[in-house]
């Protein structure tokens, strides 16, 4: 799936776990296994912990990620809803 489409789904706060993993990889985040059923993603000192209990990613995690991407201007041209 293209990054632009994944970012559009992020704006809609409607990403599945697999889509979030793809987006984070393509944005240059590093993955490491967390404790139990959690994954830890990091980039330049920013750490995002994602629960792997469900296929759906909680909205608060997507909002946090969206805030980070906007703050660092990592959305580029796709940031239409600023």
C-alpha cells in the first residue's frame, strides 16, 4: 500500500495494526519487541509503544503518532488537514 494512502487512513484515525507497521517502517521507524504483547517503535528519540492485542489500533495511539509527524514535519505534501 502506498504511503499517501496510509497517511490518509491515519488522518481518518482508521489504521489496522499491519497498516501501521507498514507506515512506520516506510517512515524510517525502528522496531523492537516490547514486553508481553507490546511492540516498541522509535525514531530520533521518539518512542511509540503499540499493543498487539487487537488488529485495530486505538485512536489515542494514532493521534499521538499524527501529532509527532506534524511536529517534525514528516508528512510532507500529504499533510492536507493541518
